[in-house]
């Protein structure tokens, strides 16, 4: 008997990183602002006001479409999407229906191509808050009119885990493009996930799970629905329904909200107050040239430069570390390794912002530190101690080494004297070494490191010690 087949499509809303709102000049950054302070007659929908299209938002959307291989039509337009909600002042949303800015395109996930249906531009609604224990809600319209880019996938996703991966790849690309901070915790990126199940030519209802605001919740909600719809196979209706459900993150379950509206329910019609959008081929070419190196391209360049693939992968997931690494005079594996491991750890352990860290420790100081390790002046262990001091004081590594006396002992005559003394004090272990029990060399190394307070150059020490024990 054929197995159940899961079909998933995503609708992702991304807040664009513009200075002003979509159709007015109000500040687009509502974070930490007092409620209803970033508003004007246009975003409050006062009678007689007229919207004006934000050109930067349009071009950011086109740039995103070009990065994902979308077609950019010669002409697109805005439409009115009608529905009533307390935080939607106009009683309709300015969106795009049949002529979006971008069509087609794709995103690759582990060699699986997820096709895109479209990318279009619209405005956000406001925000409702529900005071605990009160019988009313409050409306904050600071977000009303915020530019939202909606990315709609085709139903090519086959598992909840793949849906999460798709979202993660999308977030990373949006950050590299510079069009959005794409921070789900701050509402910059939200997802409506559609899922249905098929078996024996029969299909379950199409369920849309609304307003998922974390990668974890996207995967959890889809996994719950996948299990619920599969278990309910016997009760699937003959005619497919479209159902909207919410997700209770505390219980890890979905719950029905309403039967899904169709396009006709929104009474779309062209926005009469905004002219069609026309972007010339020359401007599209200019926007294409502005596209920055995307994660997959950067990963390949790092590998080609000699950086281990796993380190390259770890780095590209953190754009701020990539920017930091790119400021080095030369792209080298040892610097990339140090940045991916030690810098990431230091930021967490010291509870320091990346901006403050970068002021104290520019990448040139990391390069100097690692050069000192490579020259045998300090050990790798000492380098970590010096790095910790660099973070606290911003001092250069050479100054810290001199002040704390951390130079490695590489002078052969000085080391030979210490080696001879330790070897002469342990004749029985020397005999064991010469009898084939070479593991005792660890004792001598430890004893000499203790005597030199860890300053002996390990490479020079091992060479001289082996020569002495073999005499």
C-alpha cells in the first residue's frame, strides 16, 4: 500500500530594512518606540490622504528576486485586499495579486530544489495587545504601513525538517543581501505554513498554520499537523477544504481558527491611488550588480582558499563574523579557525557586543597573535590567555607577551640544560625508554614544562629530548 505523502508550501513575510514605511515617510523602525508615535495621516488612513510608493522597498524586493533566480516582469501593480481587522485602519491592505514584482525562482536545500511561486510587496497591519485580566485589547499602529516582502514557495517541501531548513537558508540569504535583519524573535520574519497529506489518490484538507515566529515552531507545528492529518485519514472529506489553524507553542499543538478564505473573499481590485510599477532593463541590470556574494558562493570561495568545509559552513552562518574575517589582509585557514571557535566563544563568555569586541580586537591583532604562534614565540595555550587579555584591555599581543613574560623558551642551550638535569634525575625512566617503553617521554615533557612554567617550545623540546634520550 502506498505510504502517506506530505506536501508543504510556505508563505514567508519579511520586514524590509528601509528607513521609512511603505507608502509614507514615517520611521520604519518601531522597535522600542512608544505605541502610536510613528504614525501619520497616511498610515492612519485619514480621508483624503494618498499613498506614495517606497522606491527602496521595490528595489530591495527586485534584488531578492534576482538573487533567487526570479523573473522580473516589465510591469507590476498594487491591489487592494479587503478584510476587516481592528489594527488595519483602511479596512483593506495594499498588496499585490495578479502582477507581483517577482515570479518563479528557487532555493536549493541539500541538493533539493524548492521552487518559488512568487515574491510580492505589501504593507503590514498594526499590532494588537491583550492586557492580562482585562476585557479589552489595545491597538498600536506603529507597524501599520511597514514594508513586507512575501515569499511564496511552491508545495515542493516534503518534511517539517526541510521546511525549517528552507526558512534558515532564506533568513541567511536575506541577511547577506542586506534587505532585512530577518530576526524572527523581533517579528522581522514570520511564516504561514500550508500542509496537506496524500494517500491512494486521496488528499487531506489543506491546513494553513498562521503566524509562526521561530524555526522551531515551524517544524513543531508542521510535525503535529502531519501526524494529526495522517491519523485522521479515514475522515478526510471528499471535497478538499482549506482550514486555518493557530499554533499553541506551550502545548505544542495546533487549533482550528476558521475555514480559509478564497481570493474572491478579499475582493481584490487594482489600487487606484498608485500607478503601475515599471522597472527598466537597465535598472534591473544595475540592481543585479549590487547583489552581494551569497552564502553558497562564499562557502565555495573559502574552501578554495584552503579553509576546511566545516569551518567555512560554521562561519557563513554568522554574517558578522564573516565581515570580521573578510577585513583580514589575507584569507587564511588558521585565522578562520580561530575566528569560528575562539571569537564566537569569547563573545558569549564575556557577554560583550560584537561592536565593542571589534573595537578592541580588530582582525589585524588576531593575525599578529597567530603569527607569534607560528614563529614559536608563544604556545597555542598562551595565545588563548593573551586573547582573553586583548578582549579586556584592547592591548596588542606583543605588549601583553612582554608585560607578562609569556615568550616561549626556544633557545636550544637553555632547554638542553633543563633537559639534561631532568634526565639525569630519572635514570630508571631513561632505561625504560631505551628498552622500548617510549610512552615515558610524557613524564619528561611534563616535568620540563613544569620547570619552565609552560614556556618551553613544544617542537624544540620534543626534538632535543628525543635526541638526549636516544644517546
